[in-house]
C-alpha cells in the first residue's frame, strides 16, 4: 500500500494545532517533513503513519 501524506494544514487539523505550530515545532519534536518540489513552490508534507505514531507516544500512562 502506498504511503499516505498530509499537507501542513491537514497535519495541523489532525493534531488540533495551528499551522504556525506545525512549521515551528514539528521538526523540533521529531516529526520530519518531506519536501515535494523545489523553490518557492515546494510543498511540505508529513507521513500519516509517522504523525499517528508520534501521537501514540504522547499518551500519558496512568492518568
């Protein structure tokens, strides 16, 4: 099955965060963006499976 990618806007909606937060924090917290294209028209996207795995890691146990 081919990998599914989400745009920055879709990723922000999935995480219930702002687009600015995704641009600023995602690389810092370990969500690596993928660049498609070159120059000013390049699009950043995130792998759905990696975003889902990161969300699972954020779960607090015993709460």
